[in-house]
C-alpha cells in the first residue's frame, strides 16, 4: 500500500481509497496551507521585532476562568515557566506554520498544533453559545492534517520518506507525513 492510500473498516465493510490523486488530495493540501499560514502569521506577529514589544502571556494566564485555570495560574506564577511560555508560544506557532506550509515534519507539527489548540480551547472556555468554536475547529483541522499525513502530497515529507536514513528507521514515518 502506498503512503497516499487509506483503508477503513466501516460497519464490517473494508473500504480502500487513494486520496492523493483526487479532489480530497487538493483539499488536504489547501487545508494544510491555510492552517500553516494561520499559525505562521500568528507566531510571526508575536515576535518582539515585529510587534514592537515582547510577547507576554502573563495577563491571559492569570485571568483565565476555565477548566485548566489552575495550570495557567501555576505557569503565570512561576517566573521561569512564564518566560519559557512567552518564548515558546510565538516560536512554536511560527515553526508549526512553517512545517505545514513546507510539508515538512507535518505529523509532528500537527501534534504540537493540536496540543496548542487543546490548551487554547480549554483556556478560552467561552461555551455560552455551545461547545463548538474556532479553537475546536482548529483542533479538528490539525487532527485531519496529521491523520491523513498531508505532507506526503506536494510536501517535503514525500521526499524525506524516500531517503535511506528514513527507510532504515520506519518509526520516523510517524513524524513525517
């Protein structure tokens, strides 16, 4: 089975489909690029040399009224952890976006993007209009990108998977795609 085929079992029936050579492949690339731009731009605009001042998540973390408010208060109240967060949010968003746009280490980028979107979803917790919001849909987009290994279609990961180094270490394919 090639890396752009999927096999699913639905109600006892086995279905196989090739998603790279269909509209689904183009849609998957479009989603990967849009989410990549979203995160690349979000991270870029938080860098101090772009924003004019250093990113500081302290106020947001201290005033969170969410299911994970205790975690956020711990981060905000621990100076080294807050500084780490202030560096990693912009850098992480930028690198996740760059990886998605290039199609490089897409599953790894999708995993960390999913972690961030989960923290954003639980951190915002504005569920007055229901549980479905932009953060949850962003999490869904990262899940789709990672599950379908979107970097294998018009991405660097397709080339990386052909390298002898990766061929000898099949576990690396869980990071690529």
